[in-house]
C-alpha cells in the first residue's frame, strides 16, 4: 500500500520527531484545509493558520532554525485531535 504525502506527514508528526520542520507543518496543515491567514505576520515569529471558516491555529515560527520544538508538535497534535482531523 502506497501512503499519500498527507499520510506520510501525519505519521511523521504523530511519531513526535525531533526534526519536524515548519515547512512540513505548513504542507500538512494545507492538506487539512488550513492556510496562513491573510494579514498574519509571516515575517514575525507568530503565525496564524486558518481553515477559512473562522477556525485558527496559532504557532510561533521557529527561528533561526526551522525545526519545531516538541511542545509545539504536542500542541499541534492536540489541536488537530480536538478538531477531529487526527
């Protein structure tokens, strides 16, 4: 069975890796219908993702490295589970 990119990224996120990058998160969230919110400061450290229906996920964009911290991964997993997406 061949896994889709969404399934691979979901499995990777759920494994709580120490090298999950912000761009991987952006790709995964787009598969769930989220995009960076208009007016969200993409150059700043706080980024909002929206599903276009008023639901938001907010995260500090990691810098200078692009790797998310474990607490951020845990928060994202919990948020996606609350929404019934995982």
